[in-house]
């Protein structure tokens, strides 16, 4: 198991955002996370790299382990290096394509230009962006298309050599063709990484996820193989949500 | 009827806008007209680069290089000090401090802005000047450094509040993006936030300095007021502004001395205009 969560509860002030979440996330799989807005999907995801801590009124109880080690006892910067994240809106830093990808490695102490070049090339190839940008590594990242920017953000995350990559609705601002490319990339990445994909689009989960978790009002309602969730869910609420009867 | 009202109001506002520009233009013209007269007595290069300012000796000498250098030295010192402290303070307020501390600090800085400059000058004279004298073992504490420190304090409120705005305007997602890559808080601040906010911070510094470059009385009180070419920041200097303020009362209207002071005024006008325009350009760059 990559991640194991036991009785996770999260509060923001008086808002109880997650209630008694217990689950395991196996390595080298894609876990899809679905649920209506405000059901706690992002909060769940941000628990895994401790990004919730940036919010001042955050509080949590329960046990979250990455490869057996309590994440709250791990050095937070090291944890976030191991657990990368791609956000909903592609947000390249105001730098060139190359510098965006080299950014993380530089920060973590990769000094020589040669080594940086190797890392950038590998990361861009892993994100299936290399062929599209290899001749214009020096152009500002903002000149790329939306889909390319999102894959650039994936490359930026891959460049720090994470074990897990978290995606928070990574395709919400993209057209269907860019979305297909991102999904394709995710499917190929799963050989080397563990992926957690929060999506507001149930079809996306059915296309790429191995297992799918359904959240409702901060509770994990059901977690099972994607096929099972989409054909024969055991909970009525899962069935209603997937059938579009609420949400 | 409503149309008419709109029309009239619009024209009135336009008139006010035009009037303010007109006034500035007239002031500038007046300064230039009076100032140019000095060049009947002394060539532009002797005026700007002359090393002696003896306006009332016989023959009078109108070289303002010592004054320019005095102003430069005091302002440069103030810039270094206020940038270092002001930016650090803005970062602390915007990124590090807890909400309660943040509010207290903001109030404190607004209070600092509310102290009249002459009062700061007075406090500087009785506290800062003796310290400088003692710490550096100088014959007098009335030095360019004392002026720089005091001007830095005057520029600080402007710098801190505008720089803090610039830091707040950095998209939150940049910050989260950096943290998500495993950046430490310090790496995030100095590689992402400060970098993204740098045009705004530069503008903050320029506006802060623009505000104090015309500062006169307080500087006159604590810089020693000696119109000689300074060889270091620990020497007495005299600034352009202090010269005008100190000598305008004695200069006979229409004398060469009088015109020389106007020429100094013109120079000051051009300098602070240049600084403000640059700051404006920087702020616009940030918006677009
Ligand atoms: N900083 C915060 N302060 C208060 N409530 C918050 C904060 N962040 C999230 N919440 C609440 O937590 C719940 C879960 O939010 P979130 O995880 O963003 O849901 P989702 O991603 O499924 O839309 C929501 O009710 C939301 O209002
Ligand atoms: Mg969300």
C-alpha cells in the first residue's frame, strides 16, 4: 500500500470537512475520486501532501501513512517532494518552459546545467510534451496552449521525482482533445507512479481510474474497482450520483 | 434634462483635471524661466559640475556638485536602508505574521506615517545624532548617514504598504504550486513570491524615495549642512533642498544667487518627476 488512511477527520474552523475516512491506496494504480461539489474531495487530496496546513483554521485527527510512515511525523518539504500535485488551472510560473520544469530540481539543489537539462528532458518526455516544445524551451510558458500548460505543470511535478502524483480536477478548463491527451499521459504514468485523480466528471473516472472512491458530504461512501462502481455499486447514493440523479 | 446635467458635470470634472495639469505646467515654466537666468552668470557645466558653492562671496561661485552629491549620498543611503528594512517588513506582514500581529504592525506603520517630518527630525537630532557620533567615534554626528537613516524611516510607511499590496496580489496558486513542489517557506517567499511581486516592490521603493527626496527641514537639521564634496557617508553634507530652504530668505530677488536657487529647484523638479514616472511605469507593467 502506498497510502493508508485510518479514521481521518478534518475540520476548517467549525466546518467538518471530512468524517471518518478509512482507505488504502495501492501503488501503481490510478485512484479516481468523485463526488458533488463541497463533498470534501479537494480536502482529502490536500491531506495527502499536507497542503491543508496552509489554511489557518485547519485541524485533523486520525492516522495517515505513506509507505508505513506517519505523514505528520515526516518532514513536510520532503513529503511534498514525494507527493506531487497538479492543480485545476494550469499555472505555470512566469518563467520560460525550461525554467518552469527546472524550477523544482534547482530548488532541491541540482546545480549543474547539464544535470538540469537531463532532468527537464526526461520530465517533458514523461509528460508527453517534449516533441511539442523541444524547439522552444526558452519561450515563456504562458505562450503554450492550455493543454500544453497543464502537461507542463505535470512535467514540473515529475521533475522532482515524486512517488505519488495528485490531480485536482486537472481537465476542468480544457477542451476534449487536450483532456484526452492528459488522460493518455496519466495512463502511461501509472507504470512508475501512484496517481490520485479528483474529477468532477464521472466519465473521466470511468475512463482512467482503476479504483474509484465516491465522497458525499465529507464521508467516503464507497470505494471499489471502477468497473464495479459504474456497473453495480453497492450503495444507492453512488448509483444515484453516477446516474446523474443528484449532485 | 438629465443629459444636460451629465454633460455639465462631465465638463466640470474635465476642467478640474486640465486645471491641475495646467498648474503643474505653469509652476514648471516659472521655475525654468527664473532658473535659466543663472546661466547669464555661470555656464551650465560650471553650474552642474562646479566644486564650490560660495553664493555670497566675491566673486560668487555657483557650483552645485557638492549639493548634488550630498543629495545623492543621503538618498542612496536612505534607499539601501529602507529597501532592506521595508521589504523585509512587508514580507513579514504579508507572509509570516499571525493575523493579530499583522494588524498591530499595520497600525504601527500608519502611525509612523502620521508623524510630521519636522518632529522626526527633532527626535533624530536629539537621539540619532548622538548615537552616530558615539558608535563611529566621530567629531560630529551630523552626517549623511544620520540623514539617510531618518529619511529611510520617512520612506518606510509608503514602501511597506505598497510592497505589501504587491505581495498580496501574487496569486495564491503560485504559492501553493511552490509548496506542492516541496519548497520550504523561505524558498517560496524568495523565489516565487518576491520574484512575482518585484515590479510592484520596485514601484513601492521609488514612490517611497520620491516622497522623501524633496524632504527638507528635517534633513537640514541633522546632516550638518556643509556644502563641501563628501568623501563618505560619515561626513556632514548639504542637500539641494536644504540649500534652497536655508538661503532663499537671504537671497535678494533678482540676484544671481536667487536665480541659482531657482535652477536648483528646477533640477529637483525634474528628478522627482522622473522618479514618479518610472514608478508609474513599473506599476502599470504589473497590471498589464
Ligand atoms: N478554508 C476553509 N474554511 C472553511 N471551510 C472550508 C475551507 N476549505 C474548505 N472548506 C469546506 O470544506 C468542505 C469540503 O471542501 P472541498 O474539499 O473543497 O470540496 P470539493 O473539492 O469536493 O468541492 C466544503 O464544505 C468547504 O466549504
Ligand atoms: Mg475541489
